[in-house]
């Protein structure tokens, strides 16, 4: 009985949190800035080949910042977006 009540309460809290999340004009929840992206996802986002990202990692400071988790490479969404803004600002100068 207690477990059922706790589960019901947890579901209701989750529903309330989702209801109060900021929404884009399309009605979707905005992306989480702390989300970890794979090389493939970043390549798609930047519209470049995965090989380009690998080459950029070999040249420090060329591409977006990344983290190594074991043998995997991941990119924080906020870091990729900040890097894109930085590149955009450099091109304006």
C-alpha cells in the first residue's frame, strides 16, 4: 500500500514538473544544456563529417570542447552551442 502511494506521488510530481518546464513555440521541451552528445550527434548538428570532429580533436582548440569517458568521446550540448557562438562572433570581426 505504501509503495503504491509513493509510486503514485512520484508520477504526479513528474507530471507537474513536465507541465512547468519552459516550452519552445513548437510546444517541445527545449534541449538540456548538460546533455551529453555523441560524435555522430554533434556531426549532424554542425553538418560536418565525424572525421572532421576527430581531426579537430587532434588539433587542440580547433573544434568544440569534448570529454573522454573511458574510451568514449562525448560533447556537452552547452559547450557545442557556446563554441558555435564563438565561431560566429569570430567571423563577424
